[in-house]
């Protein structure tokens, strides 16, 4: 096979066309960066552990495992940027791991814990959540570098997962054990989070925070107080944080609408422009 005949998918992943024309041995020699991808893998393991715990009926442990996965998800990208080890492989691998840890795992948790009595409607809700999570991750990858770095377009998948997991923690915080009663609020919550993920609502990304630089003294005091509350009442704090962030998107959108501004983040695209056909090329493999 001619080395020029490279599928467009590999060309788009590799960047410039000359990179996609490297031989298989040359591409393999490039390797992958260990540190950020190991952190991503640790997050994946937490997601799989959450699935295992859900299947065994340990819902509280399963919920905590999802928050552990978020810790690794929150630092792998930052480590990659700090160590200058970002790569296209890392981006795609992170998205696949996120789909497992923050799409499939929380969906199975909420289904087994609360939506099983709803029958077909319950598993349809969980399937919708997984599908929207997958589309949200795919859209994010196609819009890297295009949207205002200060905002996400749509609710981030890890936060949607955190909201579902925090419901289990809050249920335990209220002194209840076992399975909750059949309630339409939990069903609607699942559908609502799914819709927010694929929406165009602006959600703060906090990527502009420069924690490695000098900060006001009150910021240090605030972090200390927050950590104390987190240790003392972590179920309540995690639930409250999830609710506040999920609500921030509609809140920011309403504020912008009142000011007569576009409610979407700068550079955001509608779904009709998210997926583009690959350019035609004479190098396409037969």
C-alpha cells in the first residue's frame, strides 16, 4: 500500500499532512506521554470501580468513586499543560475515559439507585444521558481553540456526573439508606442534565485562574474555610457546589439576555455547524 494513501481521519488527528504520511514504525517511535495519560487512566479506573460498586449495590461508594475520578480528570490536563506534554492522543483518550467515568458510570448509578422502578422510561432516561454526554464530548473536541476560554458551551460532562452522584451522597446525609421512593423529580433531573450538556448555555471554565501567581490574602482564608467545610460536611458541600454550578449556566444566559447580548459563549456554534464533512482528497485509501 502506498504510504500516500492515508485515511482522512488519521490526517485530521495528526495535524499537517506530512505527519500523517509517516510510516507505522515512525509513528510508533513517537510514543505517548506517560504522566498525563497515567492520570487519565487513574480516572478511568475510578469510573470502572464505580460501575462495579453500583452492580454490587454499594451506591454510596460508587458515588464517591465518581468524585475521585473528577480529581484525576481535573489535574491530568493541567499537568499536561504545565509539563508541555499535551497531545492529540491525550485529548481523544481523555474524552473516551470521560465517557466511561462521567457518562456510563453515573447513568448506571442513577438507574440502579432511583430509576429502575420506572421501567422503560427509566432506562431511556439513562440512555439519553449517555448519548448527550457523548455528543457533548465530541462537540468539545471539535471546538478546541474556537470558543471563549472563559466559558464552556453547555454543561460540562463531569459536572453533570457530579450532580447525579451528589444526590446519592445527600440522601445519605439526610440520614436515609437504601433506595429512594419512586419520584418523578429524579427522572426529570436526569433528563434536565442531559439537555443542559448539549445546550449552548455558557458555563464558567475557570481557565483564567492563575493560582501559581500571588493572590489576595482573603483568597487564602476562603480556601481554608472551604476545605474545613468540605472535610466536616462533604456530602452537603459537594451537593451545594453541584447545584450552584449547574444553575450558573441559565443564570448567566438570563443576565446576558437582559443586557441584549448573545447568551452563547463567544465563538460558539450551533449543532448544524458542529459536524463538517472531511475534505475530499486524492490520497484517500481505496
